[in-house]
C-alpha cells in the first residue's frame, strides 16, 4: 500500500516579490519526482530558474496543515 506521495513544485519569485507556484505533478516515489524534474528542467521558464524546484513528501491520510491560518490585509 502506498504510504506517501511526492509533490514536485516549481516556485519562481516574481519581480513584484510574489511567488509564482506551480505543481508539476504528484508521484509515488522521490525517484519518480526527480525523474519528472529532469524531464521539465530544460523547458521554457524552468531552464531559467533551476533553483526553483522543490520535492515535498506528503503522508497519505495525514493532515499536512493543522495550525489554521490568518489572512493579512495589505493597505496601499
């Protein structure tokens, strides 16, 4: 039985300071996620920001965010 999945993200900091986050895919192993990273790393955008890749392991059936959240209000 599969106990974890591995999510391949790409995060690129935009000139305005915001993060542009993309989920490339969800994989059954870290090796599968690294293979996917290799497949897309020479594509437009990704090739210019190779440091933006991140692989995160998520346990199936376990909460990944338990703390709640607060919304920040920005005034201009």
